[in-house]
C-alpha cells in the first residue's frame, strides 16, 4: 500500500499526498515513510507564520498565496489549529480565509490539530514537510499559534519565521517579556489599518534595538487593505535559505547572543527591577555603550552559583589530551 502511495506521490497525485499526510497525522508508518521517501528532492522554502489566535495569520497567508501564484510558484499550507473544541469551526474557517480557485493544482491546504504540550505545533510536522517537498511544492507555509516552546520547534522546521503582532490586544507586555521576538526573522505589525499600529511598531523597534547584532525587518501590513504586502513578500525573499537545522551546521552566534541578552535581562529584572529599568533607559537614550550596559546588568545578577553546566571528568581529560 505504501509503495503504491509513494509511487503516486512522485507522479503528483494529490490523493496520494492527502492520504500520506493523514497517515502521518495519525502517527502511522512514520519510519517506513521517512526511509522510503525519495532522496534529493529539491528543498522547498518553508515559511512559518506565527502569532496569537485572531492576529490574522490565515487571512494574510491567503493573500500571500495569491502573490505566490502570480509568480508561478506552487504553495502548500499546513495550518496548525490549537486542539480545542471551540476551534472546531476554524478548520472550515481557514479554507474560507484562504480563498483559492478550487481547480488550482498549484495550491494545497491542510488543517492539522496542534498537539497539546507541543506549543501550537502539530506532531510530525517535519515529516509532512518532507512529503510536501517530495511532491515538489516550491513553498510550504506553516501556520502555528505562538508563542512559547512551539516557536523554538518552528524555528528548526522553517527557513523563515514571520511573527505577527496586532495593535491594541492588551497583551503587549506578555510578548515583550516572553522574548518571542527572538524567534522572528521578520516581524509584521499586522492589521495596520487599525489604530495603535504606530505605538506597537515603536515598542517593537525599541526592543529590537537592544539586540543590534541581528537586524530584523519590521513590516507594517494589512491583509484587509493590502498595505505592506509587497514589502512583506520581499522581506521573506530576502532571508537566506538553508537555515533549517540539518542544512546548516554553523552556530548562529547573533541569535545566541540575543537569547543570552533576554535571559540576562529577565534575571536582572527579577533581581532588581528598578535598577534594570534605569540601566536600560540609559542605553536607550544612548548615554552608555552596550558593553557597559552588559556589565551593569551582569553586576545586578551577582555571582552565579547555580546552573552552569560543568564538563564531566571525561570531557576534561579529552580537552587536556
Ligand atoms: N482590521 C483587520 N482585520 C483583519 C485583518 N486580517 C484579518 N483580520 C480579521 O482578523 C480575524 C482573525 O483572522 P484569522 O486570519 O482567522 O486569524 P488567525 O487566527 O491568526 O488565523 C478575522 O475576523 C479577520 O477578518 C487586517 O488586516 N485588518
Ligand atoms: Mg488561522
């Protein structure tokens, strides 16, 4: 049965594709599929769209599908919905919000239930992406509900992570604290047609300025009015390919440094919130240089006694030899 499905997949049979994805979603034949997928398929470009429910991911993805099709690119979408009885209707909603010509063979959309405890990401997404690449899609769009653990997973699966934020949600503090900007290659100030986009954008910029090592494009966009869609499309193209783990073994120092800053900042805030705020404000006003800021923040933490991983005796010996 599997051989037949894989043969038909190679022949661009959408039913076979659909059935393979269903098997994977149910956790069946995972290893067999993994080992028998044809090697050397041209890797597609995997773009993840993440952000809280209702921020407009599906609507925006729908607009970007249109753009991709205008350029002759084929697109598959894996939309991960949080597994909740309330979101039962969302499965239909996604198709409604991503209107495509039903006879368009260049678009494939599949809604998936996100597994609980996986931070908004469906299980076995990596294998599903490989199947879609074997089929030959140029682009694979992932829609996932951020933020948290799942975003880290998404980073490992996607070449580009697009984070959507919207004005006036009242949860600004939550995303500032959670450090979710770390996962983003592109930040979208979405629903820019609504009031409050300016404020949101300046807050995002202020946070990104704390990590000057990495430049993250911030794009104002509205799926409703079409504002910024061209700019967003370009920003996505501009991110170099091959970032996915396995494709690039090089450590990403800029990202590590940024994560480090968030960890230090979080701990410094916990140790002495008022002083941390003061130090950061000095930096933002350009009064103090970055290295001094780092030292001042580290000083707030005091001597770190806990948690530093020490090499095992064997590792010490290996280093020494
Ligand atoms: N004002 C405004 N509303 C939008 C925009 N894009 C989507 N929406 C609305 O936001 C709601 C949630 O959209 P949806 O795409 O389902 O969000 P998702 O949960 O992130 O996939 C829907 O009611 C959309 O009509 C936009 O650019 N501006
Ligand atoms: Mg959606």
